[in-house]
C-alpha cells in the first residue's frame, strides 16, 4: 500500500489553494537536485569492510566519504560536515573498523581500540548496530553507559575494541577510573565525536574540556588517538572542531551524495480573533496550523513528518490531525517523542517506510539516530533554532529521484516572523557556526579539579587547558580544592570525587523537585535558575497537560509542593533586574553611539506575580513574593546612545523606556539567528540612564555564569543582528507591538512599557553609525568601567533568561 507520489509544487499549491489561505505562503524556494559523485575505496579500507558495505548496497563510497577515510588514516583531526543522509557514519566507520580489524590479529585480540561519543544513548545504540553490520564479530563493539549492567562493565573494559558511550559517562565513569581502563587507553587509536554540532554553549564548553582530559590521560598511557568528528553542515566546521578538541582540524564539507529537488515553502499562520497582553493581536499557533496542513497532506496520501519543539506539541498535533481526519485515516497518524524504546522507534521507522503510517508528529528526538529519510513532506512547526537544524530536518524529505516538500510554519515570535518574511536569511545565508567557549573559567575550574584528581597537574598541562588555566590554579588552591606540592605539581585535596562537582548539562545549582503534595509523588524537576520564575508559591504549573498550583516553594530543600487545581488563570512572574559593568573588554564607536562587550553582574529578584485570565489575558490581580535576589556574573554586549541622538530620533524622555525595552526584547528574539542559542539562554536589561555608562543603555547577557559565547557573538555580528532586529519590528503588521515583534514571553515587567515605533527610531539612530561589516577584532580595548551600581538606580525591563 505504497502511497502515490505527487510532485511537491502540486502539493504546496493544493495546501495554499484552500479558501482563506492564499496569503499564508510567504515564499517558495526551489532547490535543485544534486547528482551523486563516487570515488574508489581507499586501499587502506579492509576488504572485509568493503564486502560488508557491498552487501548493504554500497558499491563505492561517495567522494566525501572516501576523502574522510583517507584523511582519517593520515592521523589528522577530521570533521565531516555534510547533510542528512550523506553517509557520515560510513566515512568514519570504514577507517576505524579497518584498524580495529588489524588489531584483532594482535596476540591478545585487541591491538587497537576506538571510542565513540554520541550526545544521546539512543544514538550510540543505533551506531553500535551499524558497526556490527559492517565489521566481523571479532571487532567487539559494546555500549558503555548508565544502562550497562555492572557485571558487563568489566568485560567492556577488558575486551571490547569499539566502546560507544556519551560525554557524560566519559566524564563521570571512564576518566576518573582510568587505571581500570589502562589497557583500552594504551591502544586507543580513534575517538569518534558524532553529531558534534550539538556540543554548543555551556554544554559544548564542558565537552571540550572533557576531551582535553581524555587527551591528557591518553598521552600518559602512550597513545595519541586521531579525532574524527561528524557534524551537520555548520559554518567553519574546522574552527569548531579545533575549539572542541583543542587540535587543528581539516574539514570535509563538499556533500557528494545525491539529492532530489526540494520545494521549500515559508508559511505564516493567520491572525485570530483572540487578543493577548495589552490587546495585542494573536496568531494561530504554529502547532495548530501544522495539524491542519498535516491533515490535508495525509488525506492526499503524502508521507509527512511534522517536527515540533516539545513533547506536548507532538501529542497535540497528532491528536488534532486524528480528530480532523476521522477513521480510517486517523489510524495512520502517530506521535513520536523522546523516551521511546529502540523497538518502538524501529516499528515507527518500518511503518513510515512501508507507508502504513502516513503522518508522524515528532520532537527533534527524531533528528538523531532514527532513519526516516525518504519522506514526501516535512513540516516544521516553528523554526528549529538554527539553520543547521533546519536543513537537517528538511533533509528528511525526499528520495533520490523524486522531489519533496518542506514547509516552515512560523511561530508567533519575532525570529520566526522575521524569517518567513526574509527568505534570504535562510536560503542565501550560510549555516551558523557552533558557538562554544571552553575558556570560560566557570566551566574550566571544575575540569581542572577533575583532571588533577585523575593525575596531578603539571606546568606541561597549562597549554592543553587553555590560557585561563594559569590564573585559575592559585584561585583553586585558595579555595582549598587544589594544593601545590614542592615539585610544582597540583593535587586534588578532597575526599569526594572531583568529577561529581559538575554536571555537563546542568545549569548550576541543584534542580528543584516538583512534588505532588497529596501523594508525595515526584512529578519532575525544574532547573534552579528557572525555579524562582516558574514554581514560586502560587504559580500555575502545567505538567503533561494537567494543571497544578504551587502550594509552597521551599528554597532550603529545593522542593515545590503542588496540588491539582483548575484555576481560570495563568501566572506570570514579575521581577526586577539591575546590571552593573564589572569590566569592559572591547568598545567600538558607532558614530556617537557606543557598543561594548565585557563582564557584568546581574542581580535579579522575583518580587511578585500576576494572575491572567486564560481566555483573554485580562489581569485578575497581583501578589507579592518574598524571594531573595540572585546574582549572576556573566558576559554581556551592550550599546548606548547619546542625548543628541535621542533628539535626532525625536524620542522624548518619557518614550525612552518603552523604546529601549522594545528594542531589547526584539534583539533577544533575533540573536539566535546569529549565535546558536535559544531565546531562553540569554537575558536583557534596558536602562534609560545607566550609572556605569551615564547614558541610555541596552544590555543583552549570557544566562550562564561566566558566559557561554552568545553575547560575544552578538557583539561580533552586531551590525547585522541589530539591523535584523530593526527590520523585524518595522515589518510587523501589528499596530502597537505583539508577540511577533516586541512582546516577550518571559518579560519580568509584564511587557510594559513597550513603544514599537520609538524602538525603530532608536535603532535607526544607533545603526546610522554602524559599520557595514563586522567590527574589526582588534578594536580599541578599554579598561575599567566597573563603577558600582547605585542601588536606587531606575531599572528598566529585565528579561531573566
Ligand atoms: Zn507586532
Ligand atoms: Zn521586558
């Protein structure tokens, strides 16, 4: 029962031909097909592997795979950065498995070993299966993660030649126990870092330091493994691979796999009758719109996957489409989200391939490690955050010969709205670079402790861990964590395990547990950094479609006690934020205006919350909260304009707070276009008169201690970033500001004041002096500027990240 296949142009035309939908399709892009280019197998690949590949239907590798195989054998760090379904696995597996196979001829049967790292356990499991298909059984591939039973672990350490794990396990389980891994590390020939573009921001910075710890231990055991990285297409993958591994890398980027033509539509859902905060118009949600389009596509027997951003949305889209379809087609639509078992995923893959299943609503869990390529259509309910993921998801559509359809459906926020009206930002712009900052001292410090616990640190290690290391070691000694011995080496002094002090994916502080008061059942957790705003006493908390009220938020025990309730309102926390400049790294003048990058201290206090009627957003009341202020030292980009410029822009002083606040909101919404971050990774503060600059100033800061590299990226791309911000506000069809332009879902000031028109004028005078290109890296450095903040300073809208 294979579905019939219609050309993608016809599909898109039929979607937009439905009455009332004519102007929702804002752009159509036609991407041409690409021919395959093959290359012969390099002689270094063992004939057993070539034969196994042949049995799987691969006669010859594509040219980029062959290139990666050759480079890998030369011992260089290689990053293979090509599209979805371009066979990256074969590119690194062929050389790795060949060498492991050579190793099986050693006397102990394990003359060479390799380590594979994946961001998720599911992906590692899929890769183990793939390795088993390509290599004879005497190459012993084994998973080593939290699920590996203790009795198997010893076997893996002693006998497995290909160990598949994740960075967390390497950090907590393998490196601290390195003596037990001595024979494995001694012969370690390759380290494969798969899906390396997922190692970004603070998580990526941690992983970079874990890899440095691994390299140091290998050197101690006498091995120098070759690092092989696989990545989605990103800008400058070689530089990212260098930052991640600490070693210069060669990139293979020319994708020589074949691709059918792709028709790519940009889609904006309609405005609804509903009104939001301050009477703002509200669009239909991207998920509701996706469900309508999915319904139509399934009706025309088009195999479609919808990518959504949350587990709940996956369930909602599937349910809504099933409702609209009715029987029997409803049975051919399903939801897929993280947490499914391998067998369930296999079954879904099979059903999609066979055509039994026509529609699947999925979180990005499907992006990793599940083979659903060869679909007729892909819908994306909301921009997935980066162009790299966008192409990764769109790449799921299309078989070699036939064309396929991809549609990006905008959510009601400034970034998505901007994108569906600026196709050039998607189609004529290279994918973004992966941002990470391993030198962040908050990231580096715990890894220096962990490294010292693994093997005392020597002066020879300083270079490996980067330029911040030398200054950090004495600080760690002062804190009583490390001690310097007479021979100049640094030791870990505590009894507890140093590696336990840091969770690679954590965001600082122990997470707050959400506990049902009546039953004592643990419903879930929320990050410490988000707890004050989301689970304060009185907050409405949603969990798996059920509504709870927080009865009590106990700071000391990090527990929020909740009870089932059905209030007719939602809650929104109110907070006050002040920010002070600790030091300025770099400043550039944009005419009279100034743009700076440096270190700041952000003090945020949740002071109360609003209750808003669900249906209308009407404010029902406000309650005060007594929560302590929290301090964050981080990195920020900020800009100021002069009083003369305000005069030029005809912004009187009473309009200034609304103008700066609106510009700040929209700029936070647009930064993810330039830095691989999420709107929730960054925060902002706008101040009509800031004590440190003496001028109206807008700050955008990294929401993680010590910074994550996002604000820095904003500084480097400031002209483009703020131009896009200005354009997004100006282009929005609303009258006085809406979620598509200047309103923010996380505003601590209830989106008040906001002045959309004045924000455009403010950005215009700012940008009038901006250079056309990136500010030069060597711009004048300015010291100091760390005047203490006046506690009574008037503070504008604060966006806690
Ligand atoms: Zn608007
Ligand atoms: Zn705000």
